[in-house]
């Protein structure tokens, strides 16, 4: 499938798929979307909850759609700022090519050019084994499809960043969200840019408590799902 690098509304780049008329990130701003949906309403929300403050600063994150590594890279930067130990797992069925990664401008746009070597490292390390990226951030990239996820009670946070239901409806079903529910620890949260009614109902059907939250630029709402006891 043809892929091309494009610039989004906030100046950060993403990959566009002309055949689907779909992007890896929001056309209104790739970095803005990642920071709003996954960092603010996912990582920061969890860190400021009573669950993490009463235990220890160690978090396990699963990303559905490793893709360009943008969410992973921003999380790595946040781990350093917040002094967190993060074990990160990114699942991807179709890895992005290194020649495409080299055209992305995330370190520059995040004013973290000195971390460019770490952004590249996220993509260069081997698949299907855990790699130490920094002393407080490890990464396991799993080359597989989302319906192959079988972990149970493993993650604190899930970044659900699959392609939209318009082009891949099979990724937004009760069957997939049941896997997500099982993979989370109790009190774990799943965040996604989507706010479709069918997605919210599928989450609720498998046991999630679901909130509608203000969306990133270009979207009115997003969803956050919590696994309760």
C-alpha cells in the first residue's frame, strides 16, 4: 500500500495512506493528539490517581499500533521528567520502514533534538524481545496482530491507537475490547481518540466503565475506559 509523509496542523509529520484516505495521526496535529489523548488523559491521569501515588512509580503500558513510535517517544520523554520506571509494549502488524522513520520530525518539533538517537533506537532495536532504551524505560515491540494478544492482568495503561473504524472496523469490536479488558490490571485505563457510540457500547459490553472527555484539536470528544473491580 502506498504511503507518504505529510505535515499535520501543528507542524509535526505523519504517514498518509492515500488508498484509505487515512493517516497514522490526526491531520490537525500529530503531536497535539498524542499529548492530549495518550499522555494527558492516559499517563498523567493514571500517575495522579490514588492507585499509583500509594504504590510506586512503575508503570506498564501497552500500545495498540506502535506505528511511527510517536506515542512511545513522548512517553519516554515523560518518564524522564516524572522519574517513572516504564515497561512499554508496542504491538504492530505492519512495521513502518526505517527510511520512513528517518523522514519524521518528532524530535525537532518536541524540542528534543538531543534525544533523536533515542527516537531512532526505538525503531532499530529488535522485535519480540525486551530492550533497555534508558535506565528507566524498556521497550518490547511485538510483531503480531491485535487479535493475537493474550496477556491477562498485565498492563496499567493501554494506548488504543489503531486505524479508525471507518477503514478497519474489525479492530473496534467487543472481541478486541474483551482482550483489552483482560490485559489490564484492575483500575487500569484505556484511552483512545475515538468517541463513536458503537465503540463506547462495545467497551461497556465487556465490563469497562467509560467516560467521554474533550477531544484533541479537530475532535469534539474522546474516550477513556477504566477496569473496575
